[in-house]
C-alpha cells in the first residue's frame, strides 16, 4: 500500500530503491519473499524471511546464502 515508504539508498553498492530477499528450495520453489528498502542491512532482513518458515522446514539441513548474510546464519 505505501511502497514509496520502503525506498532507500545502499551507499556501498550505489543501489537506489528496493532489495528483494527470496528463499527458494533446491527445486526453485519460492518459500519466502521480502522486499525492503535498499538501505536496510541484509542480515537484519534475512532473519525476517527465515523465522516464519522455521516451523515448516523441519528437514532443512543447510542454508546457502550470499556473503552479505553470512554473519546472520553462521550463529
């Protein structure tokens, strides 16, 4: 509804607008998506995507993620 509020600038990568955080399984099926402002830290948003799925992913053995998410998932 208020998409203009979720915009920002990621100064490190010079990205203006929004970032998409998507969780898929190995078959490519989408399990979760969050679209947020570009200036939000990736690790903070990653936990918002994964936490609601933890009850459904009882067979999940590992998470493959970009280096931006490494600190979040290495805990």
